[in-house]
C-alpha cells in the first residue's frame, strides 16, 4: 500500500501539474480544436473509403456491393473521399489558425484564411502548364501535409500578432466599415507570408525538396517511433494514470499530443489501401477507441457487466446506470460512481486490462490475423461495430469480444473484493 500511495503522490505532484498546463496551453489547444473541427470530414471520408473497397470478393451480398460500385463508378464514389480525408490538412490549417486567433482576440476568420493561404503556398506550389496543366497538386494536402498544416496554423497567427504589435499595418479612416478595415489588415501579412514561404520553398528546391517533404523528413523518426508497441503502451499508461487522478487522460494524450501523428498513420494506411499495397501502420486512434478502451478508458465494459449482476446495491445501481453509456464508450458514471478514481482496489485492473487488450490486438494486427485500420468511425460507436468499420473486417468483432471477456476476468477478483466490503457496509446495523 505504501508503494501505491508513493506512486499516486508522484503522479499528483509531478505528472498532474504538467498535464494541466499542457491541456490549457494555447497552441496545443489550437491544434486539438483545429483537428476536432476536421473530424466530420475525416469520418465521412473514411466511411466512403470503406464502402469503395468491399472486404470480400465472394458471396451474394458482396457481389451485389461490387456491382453497385461499378454502376456508380469507382472514381465518383471516391470523389468525396479525396475532397474530405484527401485534403484534411487544408481544413486543419484554417481551423488551427482560426482557433489560435480566437485565443489572441484577432480576427479569427481572416487569420484562418491567412493560415490556409500560407499552407497552400507551402504545400502545393503551382506546377507548370507544360507538365500538368497548371494545377495545384494534392499530394501534400492530406496526411503528408499534417505537420505543415500545424506549423502554418500556429506560426502565421504569431506573425500577424507581431506585425500588429510593431504597428506594421495599413490604417484606414475611421469612417471605413470595420469589416472592410479588417480585410485590409491582411494585405501586409499576406505579402510577408508570400515572401517567406516562397523564399523557403525556393531554397529547398535546390535540394529537390519543398516545405512538406522537408518537415516530413524531420518528423520521420517520430512517425516511425509512434507506430511501435512500446509507444502504444506508454500512451495507455499515461492516459490511465491521469484518469486515475481524475484528469481526462484522453484529452491530454490522444486528442492533444498524439492526435496529429495517429491521424498521419491513418492517412498512410488509406493511401496504401487505395494503391493496393500492404497497410503499414498499426497504432491509429480506433485501436484505442474500439479494442483497448472498450466501454471507455480502462476497458470498463466488462466491469460494468459484472456490476449489473452484483449483490451490492451500490454496484448494481452503478452498473445499471452505466450499461447504456458504456456501450457507447462513455464511462464517467463508472469512473466516478464505483468509484475507480483514487480507489486502490481498482488500480491494478485499471492499468492491467487495457494493457492486456492492447497486447492481444497488437499481436492480431502484427501477424495479420485481422486487417489493419483504414477508417475513423466516431469514438462513441459501440466497440464491435466500430472495430468492424475501422478495419473493414468482420473478424475484428471477435477480437473485441475476446478483449471484453479477458477484461471481465481481470476485473473479477478486485470487483469481488470491493463487493464484499460494500455488502458489509450495506448490512442493516443491529442494536
């Protein structure tokens, strides 16, 4: 018990303050909010990709599915994917710039447009008429442009702030309407952005690079390291530790720090799927949402099933109240109602269950027992359904059910110990 208290004290005194600062930092929040704003496009685009590539070749249903695709036309079906998931970095650049501008009380719409302008200039320099007819190439507007979008969304609002601070702006008479005056405030920032980005791309051109490819080369070790079992376990441990102290671990780790990298991994899998190549990445957000954290953080759906049949009135009430939200991966009633937060009884299964789930699922992906993830369903989708859609494979549902059964086995002895304590407390006192 002393080790437990020492560990929790260390988390509260060291990790928790850092997590709180990270979760409230303006730039991290801007990145998180910017990518959250792109989620509807990512979800729809992912589902379209799943529809365009039936998982099986044989069978009456799948033959009809393929016939429908041929009737509509594969290119027509994929068009919404290419203008949603295929160019999500463009939306992210606007949204991140917009969010950061709001925190600085700049004109959010104008700053978002300026960030998008800088991103387009950096990621898609106009190719010559002789080669492709003078069009903007889209290769860097999707997953490969994610880091460029982040940098444009963060640096361009800072440039705009600096210009305003040093009063480098065009001032119009007070009689000019505010919206027109605000639009003219963009003239000098546009010129600065155009000169800076063009100069950088020109210099990189001598090394046969541009801004997105140079940035991707810089972040390549991070991307490679992110798709490892050790990185997955470390992320899970950090999420679980923060949640155990009452801090929303997913908001800090997966939605804040890791989201751009996990989204890049998803984009690389989608590019490979469309090209008919082997899918390269395992660690993508749905791995956590539908295989590891079944029922929410801690993989508590199995625990909820145990509570529903508990002899303790307290646990049974929490279980019945949590069964429906838990089916949609919402488990705050369990975390704070059982409770799990700061409860030493559940510390071991709280850590062990998701790590065990991750180990099983990683093994299945590593050795191609189930298809790797290619889609991004909403995280609130029930786990077996979300897993099937994410992987485009029916086998994924069986792995989810296996993980639930194993979670039940892990939580069971600790649940029984807690139940025994509560039953003693719930017995009517005799005088």
